[in-house]
C-alpha cells in the first residue's frame, strides 16, 4: 500500500492540489469536497478506503492548496467539472469511481453527465443536481407546501448572494472556528453560490450508476432534494445514513463502508436474524422474509431444526441457547462478521409454563424467565449496538403475547414474562428512534405452533402433563390460525414500523377491551384460559 503523496496538477490555468494513496492498480476512488471544506474532510474516509482502493482526493479551485480562478465564471459548475475531469485523466488515466459531498456532489452530477466514459459510478452525499431540483420545483408548482419545504432547507443561500456581508462575517474568528474552515475557503466558496444559483440550470439524464447517501439529520438537504434525481437517473439507489451534514468527518467508518460496497458492487440484500427459527412463528417468519428477498440467519437451540429452516430458505443456521449471554454475544459477532449487520432482528425464542402461581415452582419460574425475558434481553443487547453503530436504521422485533396484557390465573409466569418484553419493546422504541431503528412487539394470541405441545404445566405429574399437552395441542389445531399468518403481520410491522401488533381477533379484542374496561378484562381472565 502506497503512502499518501501530495502533488500539484496544472489544469486550465489552475494549479490543483491532489493527494493520492492506497493500493496502486486497484479500483480508483476520487473524493471531492464541498463548501467550506478542503480535501481534509475526507481524511478519515480515505484512511479506511486506502486499504482496498487507489484513493485520490482533490482540492477544488479556490480551496486548500488549489489556485483560485481569475473570474467568477471559473466557479461555474460546468467549468469546475471540466477541471475535475482533467485531473482524473492526468492523475489516474483511467475511469474512476467518483464521490462528492456538498458542492463536490453538485459538481459531480455535472461531471458524470459531461464525461460519462470517465466515471464508473457516482456516490452523492448532500449535494443534488441543480437542474434536477429546478425540474422538481416545476413539476410540483401546484404543491406549495412541498416547494416551501424544499426551499426552506436552503434559507442560508439568500444571505450568501448578498454582496460584502458574508465576507465581513467570515472575518470573525469565532465564525471560522465554528465552521472549522479558513477564511480563504469561506470567501472563495461564496463564488460557487454566486456563479451558479439562479442561472437557470437545465436537468440532464445521467447514465452512470448513482448511489445517493441520504444523510437523515442533514439540516440543509431534504429527501425532496434527493427525489428530484429519480426521473433523470437510469440506475439510482438510495441508502439512509443517520448522520448530519458533515458525515465524512463525523461518520468516516459508515461513509467508507457505503462507498466501498458500492464500488465493489455488493448486493444490498436485507439481512434478517431470527431466534427460535427452527419451528412455529420463527420458521414461518424466516420463510416470509426469504420470499421477499432477504438473507435469513436462523438461530435455534436445536441445531438440526435451525439447519432445516436455513436449507428451506437458502439462508444460514447457528445453534444458540439465548439464555447464555456470552454465547449470544459470540453468535452476534459471527453473524456481523460473516453476513453483515442485520437489518431486522427478531427475538422470538420462547417457552410456555402454565398453571396457578402457588403450583409454579422456582425452577419453572427460572426456566420461563431465562428464555422469555433474559433470552430477549441477551438477543437485543448482542445485536442492537451493531445496528446503532452502522447508523443505517433497522428494526427489532420482539415476540410478546396477548397474555402480556390479559391477566389470568392460568398463566402467571408466562404472562409476566410477556408483559415484561412488551414493555421492554416500547421503552426501546423510544430510545432507538433517534437512530432510525424501529421496534415492534408482536402479540399473536392463539396460534397453532409447537409451543402447546411443549408447555410445562406446573404441579402436574408426567401422565397429567402429557394429557394436558395433548389437549392443548388439539385445541390449537382446531383454532386453525397458522404461524404463517403471524409471519405476514411481522413483515408488515417491520415495513410500517408498527410498535404493537395484536395478531389474532381475540388478541385485538382483548387489547381494545383493556383500554375501555380493564375490570371487564380481569373478569374475562378468570373464566377464559388464554395462550
């Protein structure tokens, strides 16, 4: 790997500063900064990309070590895009993957249109094409709310167009410290706005593959700015990143990963992890997500059952006892390492314990709490930090139960654990919302799964245990509500970010009744044996 090397290239009467580093001969990635930055904003990103690619960073005209154009026209997007193309031909000498941030992205849009053969792909961060935006406003002129919503993000531009005032503001030291920029970059960068804004930009079709990285917390660029490109780009993908405007500086790991994946053409396939995936709701949910194109990772305490599910859906299987915190953490590490950070994690593993409180032994309590509560806690603690660190959102699903909000003498232990995970899911939803991670608690009700045949009936001997399990299993079969219906509800909950899903009619009825008349639900719980 070659160390970083600075050089200057004479292009169109300008002296352009370039920094090169990385693997010579590998795919070339060119990084272009915006306002009021220099190529230094890419330091962290370049440090991560140079292990796999040949990385070239460019100081735009008037910024960093590059020369300033003689007149304002030298800052026109088409002129700067031409300079960029000349730099690529002289420094790299072959087609490159272009990455632009802010004005670097605005310039990148023009570059890939003017010289498409020079660019293999384009990654755009927080900088729309001016022509695309103008076209979007024209197409939405009868939607004043939408147009105002787009324009208000760019309120500061009006101030930049006023003569002399911005230059005076840039002279204040505390302003420069706040913006982490030098006065030269601030003053020269104003010319990008003054040379291009309001000049009647024309939208042009883009044939190069484009990935827009949507910076969710960006105060200057909205989803509408990004959607403006959709009618004009033949091959467009969009990936959210829960970061602010200066993501290349604040989130270099995540930005570098997104760039690298796009350059290497990695398929963006949703990864779904499910515990208790060997049978019942877990298996049905694995099948549903696989049919929707996801890569499923099936986890189950029964290795053979997990393997059968994985084979059926073309996924991967791991043996896991969710009551073992260390083992759960290790499996999470392996999954992330081998298959990537999951987009959906479903903490589904569970066991049933039925019988009155006075007949439920300490061992029964420990079993149901260890699996139904601690198993969920271990699963979420192992996987959720990876989703937060990735900063691309995701979804967590917890399999709770209608028993979690239906008090009954028949299921004190089971209901307690399910009420606990129902509350845990709602608390976690509030905590993770700023990270773009949704959380859903699924409350199935009476569903025909294997849990009825494996439920522990407290206080019953072996003969009575078998008889009760057989009776419960028969009742579940007669109910006729299969796990595949629950799987459909899980999928919809993830797509719609639904916090609590009562699946069966009885589960929905009890949930509504609990709000209207808790006293009625308590009475009902004394006469009905729910699951």
